[in-house]
């Protein structure tokens, strides 16, 4: 990736939802955008920052629904960077945290396209807006970030490793796996571990439910929570003021 260049492909994180949480660098690049290939999870207000003649191309992926194949996105990147100087690949959260952003970086580099990475605040970092820190002295000294749904549709085996430590466990794309996640904790005798689900982090409609790990499915159903959301399991959830 090029460090300093004012043209090419910009793989950019749009943050967790609140449009004011994008970086200053991201804002400046959006002001110069000629084409934006944007995801389903970005706040559409970010598109208003771009010039009025900017071409907006939706390439989103609905959770467990319709999606734009990654191969199509790659071809669009190649097509638009051949005819435009500032092409932004705008993703929710951070492109390099379960966002397939680096796949697009590698594709661009393979085809000689100047490419730049602009980090974004991830939804897990926005957990603090719900009163839940990811680490806390004397409570959690580390964290695991795990996908709830691997490429083959299964739950990551890393969960079993993570839950046997004192680390905070953050699970992305796990809402359809809540019963399985709860079962893994319960079977290990850790069903009482504090847990939380946060949906729409940083947005006015943000929701949170706190429960025990073994009660995750019932808690989500009772609170009407669905995807996209993150699951946090660990003693940080139980700190006074977090619940």
C-alpha cells in the first residue's frame, strides 16, 4: 500500500454508525470522492459528504440475505479506478476486522492500482458507549475477537480456547449462533459468565441487553435484538455500571 498518494483506491472504514465517528482523514477523502462503492452497514449520511457529482454504487451484503459477490466488487474496483482518480471502498466499522478489506487491497496491488487504507472505529470499540470496556485493570488484561460464522457456516473453534482464559471475548456475526455459543459456555461450566449483546452501537436506536452466557438466546429474543450486533462475554460486562 502506498503511504502518500492522492489518487487510487481508498479502502476506508466508516465507523460503527454515528457519522461523526469517522476519522478526519476519511472525511477529507470523502470530500474528494469521484466514486464510492459502499456497504450495507455504513451510515448513508456519510455519502452526503461526497461531491454532488460523485457516483454512488451499492455493493452491500445483507446479513444472511442478498449480497454482492466479492468477485463482482473486485471487477468494479478495477473498472472505476481505470477511469477515476479517487475511488472509495466504504465499509462499516473497520475494513480489516472481518470486513474482507485486505482481500481488496491485495486485488488492487495485484493489478497495479494505488491503494490506501483508512482505519475506522469498529463496533466493538463502540461498546464503551454502552458502558462496557473491553479491558479493565484487575478484570481483563486481554481480549479475543472471534467470528461467530466462518466461511463454511460453522462457529469458530477459537471460542473454546478463548473462554478458558480471563480475556474478554468479542463475537462478530454470532446472532444466528447464540444457542450454540450459549451451549458451549454451559457445557464448559461457564454458563454464568456475564454477557451482553449490543445492536446499532453508537446510533440513537442503540440497544443493549445484559445476561449470563447461557441465557443469550432468551435475552436476545426478549429484548427484540437481531443482527447486526456484537456479543461480548467476560467479567468486564459485570463491572458495576456496565449492566
